[in-house]
């Protein structure tokens, strides 16, 4: 170990920069052959490591281009997270995270269709309509509290739970305290959630298989409903369904409401929106509020989405007084905003990608034989709005009016059939974004190095100038010394001569 010349911090002898103050340190030590060898070996190992991390592990297989991107980013990951680079240049940690996420996402490509919107917009009810099962928890009060993914399962229906680890839990807890979220704490205390905490925080992922749909539904509710103490401790819940009926990569994601009064829950959705590959933004048909418009702007502003991958769904269409007429008026009003450049950018797309559905009506119709009295009353009063009295004879008509089959058609023709292409486009766009970040990062590193080298070189220059100066001084001194010696010699010689002369004169006088 040696000390930094600038801040005196202890540093490795072969280190180029002081980790404490960033000063270029080894300009002298690298002259030393032994250290130079040590440093070169270190670099060789590093380069080998980077080159070798190009093996099978990084293979993505499903697309050659993405394969190449992953290989390049794996090398970049090694470089930017190498201690020599990471600690000394203070690497941008979000760059490392983005690269890691990209590699992960490419290896296990999931095509996420997100259902987002305000609380009580009808997101979970819509998912249930598309699944053809009442699995996602719904309620008249805020309900979905956890990201819930629905996807295909191979053998059994299952629920997979991912719990917060203690570090994540502490971060969440701190953010709740920092934001003075009294509502969260009130709810948390009321549900006596703290007594459950020890059981779940830090648990490994847990997968539970189910035979019956009722027990599957109860388990989903246990972990996703805001009324259950257990929901606080899961990060996300994955539900596998053997009859999901869509390709294995396709995932429906139910999300907490974006205006949930418990801020950390709406933040989960806000952060998640950027991950989705297609979005169903659910807005109640009767009005689009400023908050909802702001949410839509956020969805559209994400550059990864082409606007055609965003569908604005007017939900609970059956609750309008005069569904047909009122929806026409609403849609005309919404289009004024949605055709603008911040959203669809044109009226044709806004016209095509905005439509209304009545998921609850669809769920009632498809479950008609098992309806209880209350539900029967609901379906009858809705049917009356369409002047339908004989429900049994008009089940198909009511189903058609719910528009869910139209949404399924859109899902299959515009999204699922193109999901590989969309996934590829998204990964390509993310790659370009990361590449830009890497370029900026290395540009910064280069500037940093140039500055350090300049500083180091200017030191050397100064030393050289001083050496030059002292050399000159020495020469001058030597010259002066020589001339002094000469003078002394002259003086001596002249003195000697004078003495000789004097002696001669004295001798002459003496002999007279
Ligand atoms: N009449 C009618 N009611 C609906 C419809 N869709 C949803 N609802 C009702 O609206 C309420 C809220 O529905 P949810 O599906 O729980 O809404 P959400 O958006 O998932 O709500 P959070 O999870 O709390 O954010 C429930 O009582 C549903 O029955 C619909 O199309 N028609
Ligand atoms: Mg919900």
C-alpha cells in the first residue's frame, strides 16, 4: 500500500486513481517494472473475464438481434460494475440496474398487458371478464393492493407469492413514515398487520397449487386485497391458470388504483407502468377527471409505447343513463384531448383505440344460471335500459352489448398476434436508450480521465520546468564558480607576481 499524494488516503500500489479523491496516482509507481507487471496482469484477467462472459448463459435464443444486444450488454455490465471502474469513477448505479434488468427481461421475455386506472374504475372486473372467471378481487371500496399477474400454467392452477425482503420492507416503511401516510398506519394498525410481519418478511418465493377455483380465489384475495393484513408483505402475486388460453409469455397485470389514498400502493402502479408492453387504461365511462387525464398523459409520455399500444377503455358503460347516447357524447369529449400530440397524435387512432365496455354485465350474463336474487335484479335493471325484458332470450344480445367480445377480438388481432414483434420493438428501444446512457457514461469517464491526465501531466511538466530551471541555475552557478576561480587565480597569480616583484625589489635594495 502507498498513500495518495493528494489526500494521503491508503491506496493499492497498482491503482490508477485514488478512490477517495480521484487523483491520478500511479504515474510514478507504474514506472516500476514489478508493479507494471502486476497491473498488466490485473487488466488481462479483467479483459478475459469480460470476453469469456459471452458464453451460453447469455443466450436468449428467441431472437438473434436481442441475443446480440444481451451479449453486448453483458460485457458492458462487467465493465461498468468492475470495482476498478465502479469505485473509482463512481459509476451511475441506475445504468447498472438498467443493464441488469434488460438482460433479465430478455432472458425471460414476458409480454405484459397492464390494466391501469383510478381506483374503482373496474380494472379487476374487466380482467375477470377476459379470464372468464371471477378470480381477481373486486369490491365497491378500494381493493387491489398488490400487482397481480395472470398467466398460463402448465400442470396446475397456482398462486406464486414474492415477499419483500427486510431491506425492501425497511425502505417501504421509511417512505411511509417520510410521507406521513397516516392512512396507511391507521389501516395497518386496524388490521393488526404487525403481528403477521415476522412470518412473511424475507421469506423465499412460495408457490401453492390449487385444485378448486374457490380455494384459488380465496388465496388470491388473501394476498391482494387491501382488507387483508397479509397483503402488506407481498411484492407481487402471480396466478397461473391452466386454461389461460394465451401464449406462455403473455401476462395480464392487475394493478392498484393510481389515485389510491395509500400513496405507496399507487406508487407501485406508477413505477410499473413503464414496464408494460401494452396498456389498457380504464376510465369510468361517465366522466374523465383531471387526475385520469394526467394518468393517461403519463402512459402516453412513456416513449417506449407507440400510442397504438395504448387502449383507453370506457368502463361501466352500462351505468350511463342512456348508454348509447351518453357514451357518444363522452367519447367526443375525450377525443378532444386524446387526439392531441401528447396522446394519440391523431383523431383516427383516438377513434379506433377508445371504446366502452360493460364487464360486470358480461360477467352476469356468462354466469346467468348461477345468479342470486340481487344479481338477477341488477341484470334486469340494466337490460331495461336497452329495452330488453326477456333476458334469457336475449343473453347473446346483452353479451354483445357488453363489448367484451370486441375487446377480446382486439386483444387477439392487434396485440397477441403481434406480441413477438411488439416485444422485439420494446427491447430494441430499451437497448437504444441504454446504449445512449452508456455512451454518455463513457464520455464522462473519458472527460474525467483527460482531466486527471492533464492534471498529472501538468505536474510532470512543472517538475520538468523546475528541473530545467535548476539545471540552468546549476550551470549558472558552475559558470559563476568557474569565473570566481578564474578571478581568484588571477588575483593569486597577480598577487604572487606582485609579491615576487616586491621580493625582487627588496633583494635589490638589500644588495645596494
Ligand atoms: N355496473 C357495473 N359495475 C361495474 C362494472 N365494472 C365494475 N363494476 C363495479 O365497480 C366496482 C369496482 O370494480 P373493481 O373491478 O373492483 O374496480 P378496480 O378498478 O379493480 O378497483 P381497485 O382495485 O380498488 O382499484 C365493483 O363493485 C364492480 O362490481 C361494469 O361494467 N358495470
Ligand atoms: Mg382491482
